[in-house]
C-alpha cells in the first residue's frame, strides 16, 4: 500500500460514504508505519463519522 493507491481509490471513487473515513484512517495508520504519505487534510470530512464505541 502506497500513496498512489490511496490517491487512486479517491480519484476513481472506488469507495464512497462512510468508507472514505475508513480509507482515511487506514492511510493514517499505513503512513505511521512509513509506507506512504499521510492523507491530505480534509479527505475524510464529507462522510458520516463512526459512533457507538466505548468512551475513552
């Protein structure tokens, strides 16, 4: 998984809705491991946020 793959998924609209939040989170995790660039700011803003998890 590299930056080009994440960009392609967004550009070709291979995922939509709440799945874009998942893609954003996945890219952040892969970037932390050093395999790609972090997602650009705002790439996960237009979909519903996950809810219902345990409080931190």
